[in-house]
């Protein structure tokens, strides 16, 4: 296990003791002591922590715990610091970072396929754990032993651990490798242009004075190249572009009116104005692509003369301007 300066020369290359690791380490700073601590999965799968010096001082196995992936260390202002990890049995655990491994707690009966990601909601004082289930579903759950408020976020699935920003956006690799984001309540899902990723993205969102948000996304492409994606969201600086704000499928709809006596093609006005509705509401366009099934179907109770609002496929907005049958998007 190594550390090095981030310059082109790679100066101060240092092995941390004689330690070896099986996955990416997780590093924290203790401001009360000035110590840097490195938490890691040993090659024996034991859950370890050690100071970040060359001697590898303070080496401690946390209880008798073992982990299958990188641990996630999080200190919330209510209950303090915990180490969250995937057990070798795939159970989702948290534990204090001492040698006794005190307060070992399974979070509900949940299991995870990879490293969890933990955040704190200051408005409710809740600690939330986001994770990839063993079924690849994208989950969040409160960090208590009961595993309360378990939610599959927007019905999404993920291929790797999610990344969650402080303002509640979840970025993740879809099971089809698309680079996706969704708000933590499951709404406002979208793909970041046509980008694909081979692992978990890293994200920085910066709020500007005029309510514009800078979105910086760093990710491993499916070509294994290291990419950076940038866009401006909301506010006065973000312009409407067809690529970013338009629907992600072609306008190839066929409309049969009066029992098929009259046939028209396309839904130009509805598609244009509904896209503008999302833009002016500072919401990303939904992720529907060519070949997707719209929901709900015609005749579900909200049907109006053979057509229902475009909102049937695009919650949370309901576009009263554009009525259309909920058909399969042409492919």
C-alpha cells in the first residue's frame, strides 16, 4: 500500500509500513490529533486501519471484521464516526473504528455488492446509506439497525457503487454502462449526454450566486480513458441545447384520428414545449430512449379521448399542452 505526491515526478513515494491491500484505501484526517488514518481491506480480507506514515504506526484490525471491498468512513454530527463496509457475507455493516470493533451493527437485513456511500441530511439529522444491492438495484436506507425507509431509487439498477453529492444527487453507472444521475427521491433521472462509464464517477457541484450550478463529473470511460464532463445547470448561464435538453428519441410518432380516417405524423409542438417545460423548471430531461415503453398505457383511467398528457411518461411535470397516446417509442 503506497502514497505519493500528485506531481509529475511522483515525489515522496512511500509504502505505508509493510501493508498490502486488496482494494482502494479510504483516507481520513483527525483534526484533533493531526493524524491521517488509512482504512483498507487487507489481502487477507481483514478490515484494517493504520496511520499514513512510512512506519505504518497504529496498525489496528477493527474487531475481527472482514470486508469484501473498500470501507467507507463517515463521521456524522449526531452519532460520531463509523466504518461502513460490505462483509465477506455481503451483509451491510457499520462498526466503530476501534480495536474491539464495538457497536457492530447490521443495517437491517440488507446486503450489498460493493462499497456503500454515506451522507448526512442536516434538515432531519438522518444518516443515509446508498448502496448497490446484490440484485444490482440502487438502494438507500437509514443507517439504523432496523434499516428503516429502504428505497429503490427510481427503480434504477447500478453496476458499481453510487456517488452522492451533498445536495442530494446520485450519480452512478447503469447496468448498461450509461453515465446516469437521479435525485435521491427517485425523480429527475437523466443520462449525462451520451456518456458511458466503466466504474463509479466522482462529482463536484458548485453553486454560483445567480442560482446556476456548475456540474463537474470525472469518470472512467468504457474506452478506459479518463474523462471530465462539465455543464451549467439552471440559473441564467445555462443555455437550452437540443443535445442536453431535448428528448432522447426521434419524432417518429404516427397519429390516427377519427377511427383512422385521418393520419398525421410527428408530435412536434408537444415535444418542443414539454422539453421547454423541463428547461424552465430547471429539471433535466428524463432518460427515455428509442425503444423504451411509455407508462401508463392508454385506458388506465387518465385517458382523455384516446390520448393522455405527455406527463404520463415524464413525472414530475404534467404537460397540459401536449396530448398523445402512450405508445412504444419507435426504434
